[in-house]
């Protein structure tokens, strides 16, 4: 299912449409900085417009293209720290520490 | 020169003279015998928070809680009469664990009309009564009334479910005391959108409480999380809390921060500017009742820069209330002297729009970035403490809650040891 037409420029990044934080975080750890930077550069300028667009729909009943867009933007949030702060996928000095999100509000 | 007023004694620590100002001995975090004493003295006698009423919303809703530190497993259930009860998760026939799926050690939740033991089909009502014995005629006049599930003290404060394994313990409200009274009325029940994080951490349980009851570390350990100019300023200035308060065995720290919205948007990261959210949560307060005015215990210094209050309810429960109108909890469940299970729950008023949901997501993601740095540092601390090359450490005034925690813990352990010695002598 394609993204809403207005956001067609994000189609190359639909592998970031992932339903859970666990999947999003795993993809972040498995991605290169170049991949995350490309996704970030394409998506961040559209984030504000996407929020305004999605707010026309009730959150609990998003049609599939709109739900995919929201999940894509949640992945943008996931990669924002590597791109804006760390310059690497992992949290620096986090070693073997982990923190699993075992329950989250699903969309 | 302090930026925020301190008590007349000159420091927060000296305001509570029983704490002293000398170095603190951290043998309490590496000694296996001390840990065993903590288990007996503290975790079998104090009120432990094991969840919220929203986890058992209707008749028959239940969840199990593994309490390795107290050597048991509990089942918590919403009865037909509306009461929430806790029982040892144990069949009265021959001691089989009553409620579990597939893996006996894994916590489960669900809804049922009664509990049926997997072993011989003994059945119990939601109120814990034994209602059915398979082939009852084979027993020797068994009195079903005498074989109900073994109950555990279970009481609720502001929607938080607590248990206590000591039948003689004071009521929960007395134990939680003044600090909890001051929080009454906060709209915890409206904040039902939950993010639950879990991790096993390679440190003594008290070390993680230490990390989360002082922010002296924040401008240093988390330096790289802020935009550079802001980080440099924070490092230079250091950290001072707005206020501390001890209500032994509990305590709280009140902190400034949050910048919601920031004075200068260049102080925050690009995504925070778009989503109007960050570590301190969404910048825009949810439109619910109960946030203005706030209960008396919040922002005790009545400071306009107030950002968050952290309440530590002894032994292992922390409650953080954030200025923008959400809260989070921490639980530290010891599994060994140098290990514990860490659980964090973030609670928001449910998002109505995608924009609100994204703001929550950014707060949750940011929380994880910080907590990962904190958790890993603890393992580094634990391994060096274990060397016992040095055992005593100087704590500063901004670490008053740590000094208090270790002192309170020592008090419980000493009382317990003394009681046992006296009992043995009798």
C-alpha cells in the first residue's frame, strides 16, 4: 500500500514502516549512518506537514496509508538521536546494556 | 554561591543532622551476606508496589508478579466484590504454582472466572476460596474452608497496588506517610497510555536508585545529549536541586528544567522543535483536570523553573512527576547482590492525535537514550566496588538522597540482625 500521495517522496524509505519500537530500534542498530542520514534528510522536512495531515484522522482509526506514514515518522524519531547527536547508531558508552520496550501504545 | 536557596544550616544534608556528612561505606552493595539480610529485613516487611489498578480493570482480571527477592510469586486479582487481592501463587493441594503458562518463571496476565490448578484441577474463586477438589471423596474429610489460597496484604494508594508479606505490617497509608498524602489527587488515573521498559542490570539494586536520585551526574554523563553550547553551559554551572525533603524511609528531590517551550529554540535538537517534546515530555500540557493547581507535594519550592519531582518510596519504587503533565515509575527488583531487574513505565494522557502520539514517542525514545547510559555506568561501578580496593566514598550535598537510602537500609538490616540475636538469646 503506497503512502498518502502528498508524501510519495518518502516511498524509497518504506522499509522503515515498522509496527513496534523493537523492530525500529533493531533496524537503527543494523543501519549505516549514510542510510539513516538519507532517511532523516528526506523525512524531517516533511514531519511538520505529516503531523498536520495525520491530525485530520482519528488516531485510533487511521487508514492503512496514513498509519504507514505515522509509523514511518516514528522511525524518524528513532533515528533522530544517531543523526542529530551521536553520529553513530548505538548510544555511546552504553556497552552491553539494553532496555527492551515490552509494552507500548500500538497504532 | 548556590543558585537556589539552601536551608539555614547551610546545606540540605546538615538540615538532617542524623545523616552526618562523612564518607559512606558501599560494602552494602557488594556483600552477599548483607544482601541476604536485606531480603529478610526489608523485602519481606515493607510495602512493595507491584502495579496499577488499570492492570486489573474488571472482575476476573489478574496478573502474576515474580518476587524473587522475597522468594515467592504472587497472583493479583480483581474480585467479584470489586476488591483487589493478592495471594501466594500456590495451590494448597501439593504446592504447585497455580497461575502460569508454558514457563513457570514467566509473569502472565489475563481474565478468568476462577483459577484451576494444572496439576490436579483444584479450583479457587477470584476471592481465593477453594471451591472444587478433584475426587474429593478420596480425601479424609477435607475442610475446603481451611484450604483457600494464602493471602498477602494488598492495599491501594492512588491507584498503585502495594503488597506486604508481613501480616503484622502497619497499613499502607501509614507506611507511605506525609509524602504520599501530599500527592493525593494527582490525576494518575487519567494517564493510561503506557510505555513499559525492562532490563536486567548488572548492579546492586541500590546503585540504580542512587543514579536516579541525584542529578549531579546529568551535565557530565549525559553531556553529549544536549546541543553543544547548552551542554557546555550545563557542565560549567553544574547541578543544584530546587529542594530536597526526607520523610524517612522515603525521600524526594525537586528539580528545575524542561524548558517547555525553551527560551531559545536553538537550545534544542531539530526534531524537538518540530514535535514540541523531549526528555521532559511534550511541551504542551494535556487538557485534563487536576494539573492546576498541583497537589501540595509537587514543586515544594514553588519555583517557576520547576521541571520534575522524583519521589523515592522505600525500598524500590520511584515516582517521577513532570511539569508538562505526565509521570513515570521505576522499580528495581533485586535478583542477586550484583543484579536486579529494572522496570520503567512512562504514563501519558492517551494521545488523541498523531501529533500527540509522536510527541510521546520522542519523550519515550529520549528516555531510553539516557537510561542506557545510566544502566551501563552502573555495571562499571559495581565491578569496581566489588574489588573492595576502596569502600568508603564522599557524597556531596546534591547526593543527600543516596546518603539517606544507604542509612535507612542499614537501619532495617541492623534492627533485623538485633531482633534475631535477641530471639536466639532468649
